[in-house]
């Protein structure tokens, strides 16, 4: 199937706009979506990949509509593999690319590695470059993620890519590792798949060596490949993996032909035909071609021609050029074996025409996938640029907020003591007046502060003010409001407090200042404070209460300082 450019780019070029804001399905909806994806996985492993595609597509569309990025990524990943199973490699490649981008965003290295494996397999099947790069990158990611299933898949993918490049020895190193690791993972269906590939590599290597005249290890190698594939077949049948079972039977038929056992080969093809499950277009064309080759080997040329023609006709109907090319070649061979050289020449010409069309199709497909890769890279760059811009904006906003907070704090804070300033006190008094609640105000003044400055220096005087701020602040509650009123004066606002309670608190403050050890500033330094307290039931203006507290402060000074003077509540 050839995809339009619109189909190819769907899901990659618009990735950034698919999920502009992170949303999540409800827990119940997410659970149902996961159950349906699990069912799709079960269908794919039961020889029903077409049904698996239909179900996974439904979940994917619903996830997009609901804004669930994780479910969308899971369904896209699964679809990539299901499209591979049904030989729709372009669609599989596009879904793999999209899934890779999605898992990069979420930081799921194991799933990203798996999707890179799917992508590498699709590239291999399409005869496109880049498969080895994707496979090795997937292997590195899987190793880093430490996920055994992903690592097993990656090892097998590298083996398959090397196999396609006819690097059999290196391919066997990786396929052997993959099988050994798969035996430690509780997934018998996947173990069967990796056994299929390990056997396939061995059987293909033996056949190529035999074709080149080296038949020394043919029987032993093919027997080994057959043993591995029979184990895979047993696993597939035990778990109703009819898709894997068909691959096993096709490979077993080819192995039997390598050894000249045409009866066994035909028995495998008969078994293939009896298996239940859905048959994709590629399954049918491959069956007819493989069955035709077995019939040729048995000398049943006319039956072989019928089977091969059926396969080529079906391949032409569905535009499956990959299967049509070898089908035409096999028909040319069949007619040549029959002695009908005119028809042999006809099918040889058909083989050539199909091959040219296949090459053109491959080039076009390469261009389409390359365009998708380019758009994906552009998207990645755009996403990174947007991320950096957002990060810079976030930093800028944070700095702006911090600067605003700093200015707001500076506007309401006394820089010397760190206490609230007079502006903040006025705001607090205004807010208190709005509530109409009772409160008391204490005006505190450092006794003989000018003498301290003159005798010990202004630096010591400043330190005295800072120290007093710390002493007072440590003795009051959070509900009480302490401010530097100006010079050596402080104001303490005490909400919901009457004169008697305020007097007790302020006496404690006065005593603490008097008892403080001032030797750190100067051994001859002694500091005391005088306090005037006024209270109100909330009906008086703040300026009036401050004035009353100020008058009482002067009384405390007149009576000898280092004392507290208090009035009874004013107002109605």
C-alpha cells in the first residue's frame, strides 16, 4: 500500500500541537484503555493482527480526543508492530517515528528503544538505509534502560539487520545472545520469535554456502536451524500464536528443501494452510510462492505454475511488488523446467518489469520516509527551541517575580533591622481598623540612645537597634506586628489584646532588653527601653491611639525611663 504525503506526515509533523497541554484520562477510563490495548496485544499474538490494528486504532483515536498522551503513545507503539506483522511497512515506520518522539518527550528509554527496533525492522524490509544506525541506537538505549525485554528485542534487531546485510557470523552472535536472554524473560511468544530468527539466520547461511559449493556443514547446520524452529513452532502453537506458527512452517519447508526432503516440505505447507487466524495480503502471496517452490521441487510443475500465478496475481492486486518480483522469477524457472521457453521468457520479462517497478517504488518510498524523517527532525528542533524559549521565559518570569517581591519587601521593610517600616505599620493599622476589633499599641523607645551613639559610635548604635529588633521579635507571637517607627523608636501592634495583657507582654520585653548581655558590643554598654501602651475597643482612629501611646511613653521617660506606662481602653 502506498501512502499519501498527508498520511505519511500525520502524527509527526503535528506532534507539537497534538497535546498542547498535558491532560490525563480518569483512572477508570485509562484502565479501560489499557485493557483494550492488552486485548489488541492478545489478538496480535493469536494470529489476528488485522483485528489488533482495528482495536488499537480505536484506542489511539480516543486517546487523542481525550488528550491522553501516554495511552496515545502506547497505542501508536503497538500499531507500529502490528503494521509490521501485516507487512504494511510504511505505515509501521511512520507510527514508529511518532512513537519514538512521544517516548522521548516522556523520557521512557525502554519504550523508545523498542520503537527504534520496530523502525529498524521496517527500514530493513523496505530495503532502505539507516536500519543499522537505528538498531545500534536502540541497543545502547536498551542497555542503559536495563530493561531485559527491550534489550532482548534490540539484540535480535541488530541480528536481523546484520542478517539482511549477509553478515551471518556477527548476526549469529547477537541472535544467540537474544535467545539466551529471552529464556530468562517470562514471554514464551517472544522467545519463539527470537528462535525463529536464530534458526532463519543459520538456515540461510547454510543455503548460501551450499550454493557457493561449500556443503560441508549443510546437514548439521540445517538440522540445528530446524531444531530451533521446531521449538519456536511448539511455543507458537501452545500459545495460539498463529502468525509466528506460519513463519515457522514456511521456514521449516525451506529447510526441508535445502536437504531435498520435498515430502516434509509439503507436509509443512499443508499444516500452514490448516492454521486458523487472519491472513494478510503478504501471507497469501508468500504462501503461494513457497508452495509453488515446493511443488517445483517435487516435479509437479503444472500445479506449481497455478500456485505461483495465483500468488503473483494477488500481489499485483494489492500492489505487493516485494512478493511479485520473486513470484515472477519462480514462474520463469517453472516454465523453463517444463520446457516451455516461450512462457519462461515471458515471465522473465515480467520479472524484469516487476523488478523495475519495485525499484521505482522503493525509491519513492525512500523519499517519502526520508521526508517524514526530515519533518520529524525539524519537529524535534522546533520542540527543543520552544522548550528553551519556555525555559528562558520561565527563568525571566521567576527573576521578575523575585525582583517584584524584593521591591515590595524593600517598600515595606526597614533596611537596618529587617522589621516592618512605618509604611507597613500604617497599612496594618488601616486593615485592623476595617475589622473593628479591639487592639493595643505599644510605642517603645531606646533610653539615652544619643549618648550611645556619641560615646560608643553610630556603628554600635546601629547594632543596638538590630539586636533589640531581634530580642523583641523573638518574644512576640505571629499575630502581633512589630515595626521600626523611626530613629530609635519601635511600635508593637497587639490585635485582640487589652491593656492588662499588653502590659504583661511589654514588661517581659523591657526586662529582656535590660537583662541582655551587651558585652559583645562593648563591655561598658548597658541598654534599656521605655514603653507607652494605649488600647482601644476598635472605635478610635489609629492616629489617636498612637498619640496616646506616645504620651504614655513620655510619661515613662519622665518617671525615670526603663519602665512601662499603660492606659485603660478608650472609645465608647
